C-alpha cells in the first residue's frame, strides 16, 4: 500500500504516537468538563496470559493489559488514558492524571471496580460529585454462548461523594468509546492475530488513535471535533498536521 518497508511504517507509528502523547499532555489542560465517565478495557500484548512463556510470567507487558479511559459526556473529549494493570496503583495514577486536567469540579461516574474508591479520594480529595453504576448481567442465550454478550438485567446506582445528579449517573458514553477503540484499532479486535506484539507499540497506537479522535475526526452528533467542542482547537486537524508533530 505504501511502497515502504514494514519497519519504516512501524517507526513512523512509534514516532507519531510519542509526539501525539506529548502534544495532548501539554494542551489538554484546564478543561471545562462537567460530567466525566471512566472505564477500563481489556486487551493483551505478546500473547494471552495462558500462553505467556515461563520466562515472561508476571512481567507487565506480557499477557493481560488494561487501558483506562475517561470521556467528557458533553464534548465527547477523551482527556486522558492509561495503559497499565487493573490494580489500585494504576487507578490512582489514572485518576490523578484526570484531576490535573480539569478546571472545575465535575460529576464522575465509574463502574463498580472497587479500586476506584481510594483512587478518586486520592486524586480529588472529596472535591467531586462521584457515583458508581453497577450493571447486573444474566447469561447469554444457550445457543450463542461464545459470541453473544450477557444480557443486562438492570443497574444499581450508588452515590458515594458529593451530590451527583441521578439523571447523569451513566457510563453509556465511555462504554460506547470502548466500541470505538475495538472498531478503530485493529490491535483491540478480539479472536484475531492482530494483537500488539510489544507494549510500547500498543501505547503508541493508542496515542495516535486519540489524537485523531480528539482533533481530527468530526463527531457525528456535535458536527465538530471533540477538541473544538471543548475549546482546545479551532479547526479540524488533517493527517498531515498530525504527522507534522513528529520532530
């Protein structure tokens, strides 16, 4: 397709990913978000956990890898993400990064993963309106166990900090963002051999994806990019502009 070697293309992805990460870290600050939703999405690097060789067992970057994401419910901007484990340390790092990017007190909704409790307190010091949304699932139809998702039977909303508005306790947008990731990044497609072979390349691909999502892709509902809706950018970025971030 490109008349270039595979190594040259991978190097460009790595260089662009690093440049996109640095640009977003610098410019996604003092964001006027009001309602934020967070979630974590599973993937794997190198091999599935059960197939990781003995010499790599227990090393992060081999086997299960989780990507933590946050999304502004109004502008659809993704202010931050983190590639890490699903443990407490990663949760605290992710929440502190999110808190550093916000200009105002926000209403936050997460799923029921219990590590969020201490992480939110550590990052926001209770200066937040926070609620958890826990969905209850039933089993999938017997004839479609492998490929069909479980059936959602209901939701339990728990207000934990401040005074969150019950009407806006939701994780719908961030869960839809998970679908965007699986549809937009081949590395997240399940039941294929398209997974990331190296952790660094996995991170670079995510940074590049979110640079395009935030700055270069017009949201169908907003009719502008998320960065424009949040006041971070004044135009739709072209792929040439994104590639131009590479030193």
